[in-house]
């Protein structure tokens, strides 16, 4: 399938952002380890002619040593992308390569870790036994498994007293720590994380963020799927925004957020007639606690708002400037895509 | 925080291109096991060839095709990698710790243990009643375990998303599925072993308490045990051993069905398959496969009957209760033929399950 203009532009953006992206100084940093080309996934339920396009023409590169964020509203194709990258589902079209191989290759799976969203573990096992089971799947010897389990449980900060309890007695937060521990068991080069802070309290979420940064600082690569855009903005080097199965924005966080400033102008003393004029001129405003709040997305917009207030003989109370967040970019991207 | 993330030593020594390596010791153990299977196959072939034809027609006569089951067994041994074994052991531990499994086994042990108290129901034929009751009860309980556990092998892992954490590790889908089946068979073997031991002990206790220890072993055609306790116990053990192949088939049926159907539907269909398989001789007569002239059927119905007869597992071959109750021996050729058929059938079902599972999307 030929690439669209948008995809080509996005790829160009990815190329220009590569230097900024990789903050790690690990050997091989910047090397592409995940590559998708025109990736498609169409679901066709059994006994039905109806189809659902979950992903359409996704082309992204993920480089060694970066934290790559995958964000999007529900049903945007994030989880489908993750499953395609892990070989849990097969693409309808296009290709996926991880470390230059297919995602189902056992050799690839030796080098990756996956933290899924809310899995259960064999509930008759305790944390050590769960990790021992996963360690065996990596072919680790008994001594290595034991040492490594202790190490990763320390890393995810699961209380020592809780480790010997069967996991069915665990809280959601404790389960999520075990989930992270199993994902780190093989010291993976590439870590996939799907909603890693689900079920964690603020302290747990903070620890999870710290661990993610440490993983990256150790030269590993992280692909993070999350709804928490503030976290994504804080820790991700590059971000892809998906909407209804298509890539709508892709780049480093500074590239996406941009240098532009947004302004909020608070004023009072408007007549109903002058506010009607504001609506007619296309100036966005809301009434708030007895005053009116205008929004402007640029310096020129700010000047227009201030001129309007002056012409309406109203009084300016306050002007606040603030930088755009990833959430603003996200909401704008999804809305401009006609899906918001 | 631990410095472990900086430490590559745990996995750096492994060759990524080959995935999880299989050690020479593992391979040597596999060869030893396969050699043992070959020796047993040779022994069975010689003993089967020399033994006289039995009394159940062609199914008691030796045929070289009966050795195919040993080939299937050797192939299964070759497929067991350390990863498969890990999945099998974990599955086994998980299965035996299920509460309903414990309750089922406990109930069966109690019912078999007290079986001698029920012999008043068939006065004069107490030992026949005991044999029928013991085998029948063991068959029902282990069959329920085989079908319910068989369906519950992959479905909960998928529903609870445990499968994501497993299949993202260096394991292929064949190893996962075969490991699950192996773990299931280990669980069923343990159940059957425990129940058989209790049943055989109860039977021996009953006979000895009636005749005294020395007389019980005499094959004098007198007393409670017509052919002697040794004959009875060995015949009963053969019947229970044959039932294990029955379980192997039904567990594979349940696992294969659960790849296509929802859990409850798979359970219902598996029970239907069992009852149809038990009445396979009836289908055989309808299809004219027994050599007798079957009933005259319309061509369309004949096609359906032939198809059912062709697909159905001959589960009645594993049920030798009639022989046991009537003090008839179960011959070596019969055991080999039935066992071989059971292994081949289970292998075919597992291959079907694998093809469905390998393409399955989660």
C-alpha cells in the first residue's frame, strides 16, 4: 500500500527528532530496533461481513535507548499495535520487525519484556514462584533465577514480608509490581509497558515512573502505552498519537508541544451585546465566577482579545500565559482528525 | 534501587539466535527414554505375535500397525523441551491445587474406600458388583476431571490475560499447548493412580476378609474369587490402565474443542462425544463396519452414519468391564491395540488443537 503524504511527513519528523530523542549514551543508541511499515489490522468477526479497521498504515521506527510513548483515546489502536509488535495477533497487511526479525521469533522474545495491562498470575503461587516460572521459560539456572527474582522484587519495591504470600491475596498495586518484576526478569533490552500505572497509588505510580527512567538510563528501550499524558510528556523521548487506527502526530515531545504560548485573559464589565460581538468575531470565551475568560493561542490572538476588551469598554483583570501540554496537542490532534 | 539493570551477565551468555538452548543432558535423557520405548515395543511385538488369538475376534490378534502407538509416544518424548516441561509442571501444580479437584478426588476416595459396604445390593455376586462399581465410579470421576480440566487448560489463561505474559517469553505456541496437555495428563494419571490404589485395596480387603489370605490367591474356581485374587487384581489394573487412554483421548477432545467453542459449549460437546464414542459399536453396525449386514438406510443418512463412524473415537474399546465382571482375561494384544489407537487418536486431536491455537489471536 503506498504511503500517504502525512506518513512521509511523519517519517521525516522522526528522522529529524532522532538526535534529540536518545538521551542514553548506551552503545548502539539510535539504532532502529522496532520498525513497522504500513502496518494494517482489520478485524472480521466470524460469520459476519462487517469489518473493523483497528490500525491503518502505521509506519514508525523506535530507536535503541529511548522511551517511546504510544498514546490515543480508547479504540485508537494502541493495544492492537502492541499486540502486533508482540506477535500476539497477525497483521492484515504491512510488516513488523523487532531486532530485524519477526515478532514471533523465539530469539526476539528472549530480548524483550512485556508488562501487560492487569494480567493475573497462577494464583496458587507466591511472588518468588511466579518469577521462578518465568525465569525457567528463559532457560535460567535455579541459582540465577533465585538471585534474579530477589533483585527484581527489590527493584519494584515489593515488601519482603509479602513475597512469600500467594499472589491471590495481593492488592492490585502489589500485583502490578509483580507484573513489572516478571517483565524485567530477563533484564530485557526492550520493554513494552501497557498502562503501567493502572491500580497504583500516587507513590506507586511515581516509583513506576522512576523504574522506567532507570531502565532507559541503563541503555534499554521502552515502548510505553498510557492514558496518563502528563506522565508520557514527563518521561517519553518521542511520542506517537493514534486516533481511530491512524497515526496523527509523531515526534519528540518538544516538537509536538512546540514553542507557542497560550494565553488566558480574564476581564469584566461586558454588556450582553458586546459578548454577542465576541461570538460573531470568533473569539472563544467562557463565563467564570462573574467574569469572562478568553483564550488565545498566539501573541496575535492575544492582541486581538485585548483590542476587543478595550473597544467594548470592559476592564482587563489578568493575563496568564502557559505552555501547551501534550494533552492539549492530543485533544487538538484528535479533534482536528474529526474524531473528538 | 538495585544496579541490576546495568548487569547484562544473566542473559548475555546465551545465544539469542537459538532461543532457550536444550542441553546435551536433556537430549541424552530423551534418547534413553525413546530407547526404552523401543525396547518395550519390541517386547510387546514378540509377546503379542506369540500369544494366541483371543476371544473377541480380530481385535485380539497381533498386527504390526499396533506398534504405531509406540512411535507416537517416542515422538511425544522428543517434543518435550525444558520449556514444555516447565509449563507441564506448573500446570500440574495448579491443577492439583484446585479446590474442586481436591473435593472430587476426596469424594471418590471415600466412595471407593467404603465400596465394600454396598455389596449387599447384589447378594451372591458381591465381587462382580464391586468390580463394576469400582471401575464405573473411577471412570466417571476421572472423566469429569479430564473434560473440565481439559477445557480449563487454555481458556482461563486467555480470559485472565496470563497468556500475554507467557507467549511474550521465549516459548512457542506448540510448547505451550503440549506442556498444558502433558500437565493435564500428569494430573489425571495421579488421580487415576490414587483412585485405583484405593479401589484395588478395598477389593483385596473384601476378598481376603471373605476367604482368608491364603485361599484368596488360589485359582480353584471356588469361593468369592473364581480365578484367584492375583488374576482379579491384574485384570482390574489392566482395565484401569486402558481407561487412561480413554482419558488421554477425552482430555485432547476437550482441549481441541476449547480452541473453537466457549467453555460451557466445549464441555457439553465433549460429553456428547464421550457417549457417542461409548456407543461406537452401534454406529459400526449401522455403518456396516462390523462385517454384519447393517440396516438399509437412505443414501443421505448412510453418508451421515459413515461420517460419524469414521470420526468417532472407539471409546468402547477401552471399556472392558464386561470381561472383567465375567472373569474373562484381557489379552496383551488387546491392550496394545487399544493403547496404540488411543495414542494415535489423542495425537491427531492435539495436532488439530495446535493448528487452531497457532493461528489464534489474543
